[in-house]
């Protein structure tokens, strides 16, 4: 196996991880207030489960290239709207 393949996979994983981290940080709306109610604890558990599910499907999308393709198309659309 070519050693460049390992470097390519390594840098692709770094890039995918960075983009996933960036999108999770911007899309998640975390509430810094901590409440002792049972409903808020249940809500936090649901948010954690939802984040794990989104992370899993994000990983699947990154593995088949759909995530990168969607982000590239979004960047192109953003550039078009800014220029007009």
C-alpha cells in the first residue's frame, strides 16, 4: 500500500472532524442554565440522544462524501447570494 494513502485518509479525517465540530457547535443551541426539574433533565437527555443520532448520521454522510458535497454546494450558494 502506498504511504500517501494513509496521509490522505488522515487529513481527510481531520478535515471531516473539523467540519463536523464546526457544524455541531453552530447548530446546537445549548442552554447554560441548569434547572433541577425532572422535565429539564429529561429534555437534556433527549438533546444528548439527538446529538448522538445526528453525529452518527453525520459520520455516515462523511463516509460516503455526501456531507462534503452538501457543504460545498452551500458555500457556492452563499457566495452567489452575497455577490447579488
